[in-house]
C-alpha cells in the first residue's frame, strides 16, 4: 500500500490501514514520548493519545506540501506531547519553580574517587534516563531545541513563554543534565560486577 | 549555577543518539490503542457538550479582564456622583436677584395686571381681582348704587372700570388700607344709646269677643 493510499484508507477509518500506520510509526514515536515524559507509564499514555491526535489531523497533511509524512507525523506528535505535558499544570509549573531538598549529601566531584568520566562516550540509556530526571519545563526545552532542532522563536510560540525564559530554562537544563549524566554514569560503574 | 561549571556535553552526539533511536514494536500497544479509541468514541457519544476553544493568549485575556473590572468600578462610582445637579446649581446662581433690585420688580406689578385685563373676561379669578377694588371704591364714593349697577349690568363697563383701576393701583391700595383701618370698637357699641320702643297696650285681652260681625261657618 502506497503512502497516499494508506492515508486515504486511514481517513476512511479503515482499521487495517490504521494498524499498518500504527506499526509503521510506533517505534519512533514511542521513543519520542519517552524522551519528553518522566516515566514509562506517562509515555505509554502519551503514545495512545498522541496517535489519536495524529489520526485526527491527517487531513491537514493532504493540504500541505511542506513536510514528508514522517516529518508531519513527528511534528504533530511532538505538538501533542508538549501540550499534554503542559496540561499537567501541578507538575509543570510547580516543579519548574520549587525543588525538593534531599537530605542526602550528594557530591558531584568527578575526581573524588580518582575516576575519570568520559562524557563523550555515553550510552543511549544513560542520556534518556538523565533527560527524564529533568524538571518538565527544562526537559521540554532541551528536547525541542537540542534534539528536535526547534528555534527559540518557534519554541516560545509553542510553549507560550518568552524567549528569555526559554534561554534560562535551557541553561539550567544543560547544567542539570550534565550533573545527572555524571551521577548516572557513576552509579552505573558502581553497579557493574567486578 | 556555579561559575566553575564547564559544559562538556557534546550536543551533536546526543542529537544523533536520540534522533535515530527507536523502541521495539509492542503488539499489545495496538490493542490498548483500540480500546482507548473505543472508550473515547463512546464517551464522546454520551457527552454532547461542544468543545469551544478560543485561541486567545493570556496577554489579551488578562488586560481585558482588568479593563472590564476598572470600567465597572468607575461606572459604579459615577452612578453615585450626579454631575447634572451641580450644573443646574451653577446656572441658577446668577439668576438670584439682589435685594435692591427686588423693589422695582414689585412696582412693575401694574404692568402685569394690564396683561390680565387683556385676557377674556370669562375667567373668574381675574374678575374677582378686579371687583375687589371696585367694592372699595363703592365704600368711598358718595353715589354707590350707580356704580354697582354699571358693574353688574354691562361687562364692557366693568372692563373699563378695571382698566381705570389698573391705571391707578396706588390709590386702590390706599383705599384698601382705609377699609382695614376703620374697625368699630366694642366700647362705642356699649356707649351707644338704646331707643326705647313704646309698648302697645291692648284694649281687651279677648280679641274674639269684639269681632261679632264676622259670619260664623255653618257646620253640616
């Protein structure tokens, strides 16, 4: 089935075509949802609702010639994901301003145990875990700007915030991500059997 | 953030890592998706409330709400304050006459009376005003009966009399004063001599006895 046939079948609410479409884009969109969410349970909820959003907006793909199908599906899914995370207001707004203070004394001194951590050779899982540990506002900004190549202006439109706020969030995200990557790498090394 | 912080992450590498990353397909995911779609459609059928989304940003709504609030409050305040009354007071102030100018206005009253005489004589109030001084004139005049007749008999004569009276208002006022000033004191009444009326002495107590010539009625 060609791309246009698949889309027209999906628009006619053909379940087999929809399943085919789902299988085609699931793996990519599932990973995107994992990057944007804080946990697996949240990402699974985003995937299900996000696919519904994509199916509902397939009509718009026919009328435009700017994006390919993959790009169109990806942008629509990211748009939905951002709106979904922003809609969890108690998590999004409170977490961005208040941080719980842990009693544990954490030290991020890289040379404390005379261990050199190479930040240029990081595994995919460590980066994903570190991104998920970020505060929602910082996670969104980092994902949009660094991974998905969104400009600051388009991000300010999407997040409905000023460019300055996005810039400051991006700086915080970079700092916190590096610290959390260091921490996770250290933990990974400690857990490894000798 | 500390000033000693140096960003060592290679963002390009992270981008390449994350952009191309994929998850393994989960066959159960499609079943879950179908279930959620079915439940959503059912819930949509049950709830017929239309979803209205206005794409108005917060920067528009918040100032609009404030403007409405301020406008409402100011309208409430304006409703308590009446500006029209103040305007009327200011206008009336110059119209208040000075005490010196009041007297000429009272003198000018006869002119007003002329206007009253020009009106039709059918109005009762105006005729009364005109008649009152004429009655006073009757009191002073040596020939009162003739004047009274002229007033009652012919209305044009009455008008003439009114006009003459109107032309001399000051005199009329004096005549009025004279009428009021002459009251009859109760002492004089006491002093006045009473005339004794002569009593008639009847010749006989029984009057019927003398009238014998009158015919008696015959009773059947």
